[in-house]
């Protein structure tokens, strides 16, 4: 039977002020947590917008935690982290607070309506919560920390909470573009490249459409890190630099995407068969090929706005590469004393440099 009336879960809580923000520390029966907390699974909406941020449940991990919870003396001391929407309220108690930044009170959380979005999303602790959900115990109280935030900030907090844990890089790359607030420097540097990469992967008319492997595009065969490195190199030292604001790190993303798609559509048209093959069968879609051709793009297009590029001239230059290329068969003649089988090149700095030099000699001659 559908529940249509909302009830209020009232929990003792401590409100802690951190600058202009507030967080809430409270205890709750882990069996009740999913009554008001949802897990935001990462995916893409129909319009291509990123939805959610959580990776799938890891069954083996959940099973191990569950077995532990079902033993005598089990303890999970780490708090789970939840992000509340504006429906959750804190009512301070009448007792005077000893500390000016900490207030004892009651957290009021609405629960109990089917078909209505839950007022909280789980930012950290989904495997523990799933294990408690499945465990054959009557209850299992846990510590929790909550804060009020919108969807973009939830993603940032998710990245920050998991910064010291081995989150899959692909998941981070998809989350970064839609994240708001502070990000660690290594992630902040990749925010713009990751956003550009996402747009390349989502454009049905573009050469990279669904070819870049990400959590929301698992059938892609070009490694996201290869494309990211290519974009980063061009943003900071190459042709895409002209579209970037070096002060705040922002940029004209639409024009960057147009510039990249113009060049890489020529790559696709020059080598259509090799472009359709996975990296193990074609060095064109391998990291060494993506990065090396990225440097070729910078050489041929640096200093020109995409609207003023001579496509016919670039196509002619790419045909000169075709004469010496060994993307999926034959040999690379890197130097008089350095012949490599087509798959002998690896995604290492040295091999990227060797292949780049070979390709640049071809287009310059």
C-alpha cells in the first residue's frame, strides 16, 4: 500500500558551524538510513547531462562487511556522509551551548512518501550502508555527518571525501566538470580538459562520439586518459591555448571542441578502418597515437582560430603521414637503426616523443 503522508524522523544532533557553513553530526540506526537517503548512481540523462556520481555496489566488499557486522563485537567507527536538501531542518535545544560554534538540538528529517525523492543523498559509505541493509541483525546504529548542498557541490564533496581512496580515475574524470567549490589542485587542473572531453564523447556528429571509454560510455575503446593528456598538452602549450583564460583557468569550450573535432574528423577520414579498431589492433586509437597526433594538431593549427583553418591544407599534410604510417600493420621506421613492428610502440614518454618526431618530419617535408 502506498504511503502518502510524510512523517518526521527526529534525531538528536550536534550542529557545528564551519565559517558560513553548517554540518550536523548525529547517530541513526543503519537500517533506517535508506528510508531517507538515496544513492546517486552515475549515468547520463537523455540530453547527455551527467546524472549522479556513485559507482556501482561492490558485492564482494559488501558481503565481507556484512559478515563482520553479524559477528559479536562488530564496530564501524567511521561516520557515513550524507548531503541533505532544504527539506531537512535543525531545531536547537533551549540548553545554552558551551561552545559558540557547536549547538545541541534535533535534526528533523521527512520520511515515508512513496514516489517522492528522498531528502538526502549518500556521499560516502554506500558499501557500509548496503552491508547493514543486508545484514541479519535487528539494528546497527552508526555515526553520520550531514550537510545541506546542491547536486554540484555533492559531487565536489564526494571527490574530496574519496581523495585518499583509490577511486577509479574514469569516475573522477566524469564528475569533475560538474563539480562546484574547492577541488584538489590535481583535479582542478583537469576540470576544463575533462569538460571538453565529455563534450567530444557526447556529440553524435563528432569523430569521438561514444569512442572514449568512461563509466557512462563503457563500450568506448579509446582510453579517457589518452584523450585527456592530448587535450591538456594543447591547452597549456598548444593550439587550444588561445581559447583559454590563463588567469582563472576557464575557456571557450565550444570553440575548443570545434577545433578538436575539425582536426580529428580529418584523422577519422584519413584512416577510417584504423579509427574503428581498438588500441590492441590499432596504434591510431592507442595512447601513443592519440598523444602524438595531438602534437601534430598543435603544429599544424597553432596560432589560427578554428574559423580560419585551411582544412584542405591539413588534409594534404595528413596524407603525407599516411605514406609512412603503420597504425595496424607493417613497421615504423623511427630512425635508420630503429625499426619497430606496428604494435611495438608503447604509451611511454619516450615512444610518444619518437612517434611525434616521425610524424612531424612527415608533415614538414
